[in-house]
């Protein structure tokens, strides 16, 4: 295993003990339609999970990790915890 691969393994997170990704978000500009995903390393990703158009102001969002796993995310080796 290369040193880069070792570093990548140390910086990844195992989310298998969790069932939901929950965040609070406040859309500031744009069309208020948010896309969420989690990543390992390219090309491994959960794929985009499209949220319905959001209202103005702070809101709580919850996404089932099962939905992201169904899109091929390797849940035991997440590198980018949240991409919005």
C-alpha cells in the first residue's frame, strides 16, 4: 500500500453505525434546490440526492444513508462527509 493510500484510509470515516445524515442549512442564493452527496474517492460516490425546493431561512434536512448506499456509496469508507 502506498503512503497516499495509507493517508486516504486514515482520513476516511466509517458511517455504518449511523442510519441518517442530518444537517441544518440556510439557502442564501440560487434556486433553493439543493443536491446532497457523500463521496469516497472519484468515482465512488453516493450519487446526487436531490432535495425539493427549499423555503427561505434555516431548515433541517435528513437523508437516509440507505438511500445513499443504494446509489453505490461505500458507507464504511466515506472521505467527503457532505457535499451540498
